[in-house]
C-alpha cells in the first residue's frame, strides 16, 4: 500500500456551523486520534483527499503535514459522505506507527472465467485482515478459472499476501459458482410471475 503526503490545517472552531464553513472553504473536517493521545481537529483539502481515496483507496497510509506541528502517520478509520449530495462530510483518522499491526478491510477481486454454463455471484466484496500498517495489501485476488457449478469459496480459502493474516470468520462466503438458469427456466419464472400478477389484479377487482 502506497504512502501519501497530505498538507492539512488545524481547526479551532467546532460544531455544525463551523463544519459547514470548513466545507464551503473547500476542506473536509477531520479528527485524528489514537495511542491515547488527545484528539487533533484538522481540515483536509477536499480535492487532494478525494484524489487519494480514488487512486489509493481508503487503506492508504497518510503522512499528515500538520500546520505548525510535527508530521503524523495515519489511516482512514471512517469517511462520511452526504447520503444524497455526494460530498465528503467528515473523516476520522487513526494514528499508526511504523511496524504496528492494524486490522483493516481489504477488497477482494475475482480473476479468471468459470466453466461454461455457470453463474458467478460475489457474496463478499472485502475481507478483514491484520497487516503491518506500512504494508497493507491493496487487494486480494481469487481465481475462479474453470470453476464448476457448486464451487464455493469461503474467506479461509483465500490466499493471504505475505505478512497479512485473515480476521474474517470461516463461514464468510466470498464467491458462489452456480449453474446458470436455462432459457426455459427464465421463461417459466416470467410466466409464473405474470400469472400471479394477473390473479392478484383479478382478486382486487372483485373486492
């Protein structure tokens, strides 16, 4: 996982009004905490931070160049976006040290093609792993090349990158390869569904 430098500023105003002013100024309100230290209230440059998330993911290691203070190393603990307006509202940052183990969620990426006549479903998009804070894997790949119908891949079946330890439970289903429905099956399902709708409409009309 890459390490990214980000120039940030300290915040001296708090509350909803102050947060709105920070966002209007093109910055994202953030709090840095961990290791028993006092939380630091910061503002991150919105455009630069959004680029970090886009290009490096949420597990990027951030070297925070804090205005008037020593640099700090951190990971994103959580990123809150507005549910409808799609802008960053708040960020929680977690202090980390070099050589420290952290637990994070890592994306799972499917590679290869399953056997003909199958349908592949990815049940889990990411798994939880423990890794060195400075060596977090960007993704974990799982091959389904020529996998037959009935194949199930659970979290423990994944090959962990060197230095990473799986934390997700044994029962977490990641990928399921099933037999693809035939045209006849799909037509039958549509007919059954349609018949149900007609019947329901008829009953409603008779009430």
